C-alpha cells in the first residue's frame, strides 16, 4: 500500500472509528523509493495514531543495503504522531549513536539485533556488559524456547522449522556460525536436532563480538 496514499487514507478512515483500542502503524520509507513516505505522512497526520514505527529502508531493499536516517529525520520533523525508530540496531554503539542524533525519540524497536545477541537490550538499558556466563544463559534460553514450541505446536516438523528460523539469527552470535547453522538446516528429526545442539553446546562454543562489546 505504500505507493498509494489514497488507499491508506481510505483504510484508516474505515478502521479507526471501529476499533476499541489504539492503532500503531509500522512502515518503510516507501515501496521502491524513500521519497514515497512524504506522500503518506500527511495521511498519518490526519489520524490519532498511537505511534508510527519507521524502518528507514524501502520495501524492495528488504534488509539489504544501508538504512536512511536522513529521511527518517525529515519524517520526525513532519509527523504529529510519535515516531519509533526501527532498523539495524545491532550493538549498543548503534543505539547510542542514534539516540544522540534523535533525542526526541522515546521508543525504539530492536528486531534481528536481539535475535543475534539476546543480551543486547540489557546491555543498552544498563549501559554496560556486566553479564556473566553468557553461553549457559543462551543455552537455557534455547531449551526453554524449544520446550514451549514443542508443547504448543502440532508436530515435530513445525517445531524444527521454527527452531531453524531462530538459529538463522542466533548462530551469528558464535564464531563457528556457519558450521552450526549448516548442520541444523539439514535436520529432519527432533532426535537429530537435539543431538546436534547438545554437541554444539558441550564443546563450549565461543561468542563472537558480544563478550566484550563496546558500549559507547
């Protein structure tokens, strides 16, 4: 819908009066061009939105290429609704650099960065990396998540597919990321999956870049 502000306006005009709660919108800078956002930002401004979450890339970029904080800054000047910044916050340095630039932003969305480094939100909140025994904590998180998926999902194939999605990101926290993810991608049974993961953690894997990360 990003290239079509009239459709966005029509949608919001019908939905906003009929929902009991508040509405937040998450969007990109446009479908094909970053400038598209300047056509639908006035539409957003006509409605009392809870917040507008902006990932400063275009749709066709997916997650490739650089983010565009300059265009986000222009949106910040134009929006009457609160904005949330989302995109490529992969380290405390990334967050603190952006928060210094966008000092009026009160809410931030961290996605893939927290899947790769589960400690990232805590490192940002506490402004330090005083987290011990990280590998065991990641292992405990994995085991709890695996159990929840096993209890909630219908069949082992669904559980394995979901865990492969998690490891697509989580594996990047480790030095031997390609090795572990390559093996997990080939798994077809729960028994084999559990064996591969147990062997991986038994060999005391080394963390990559999150053991002694810079904060400023």
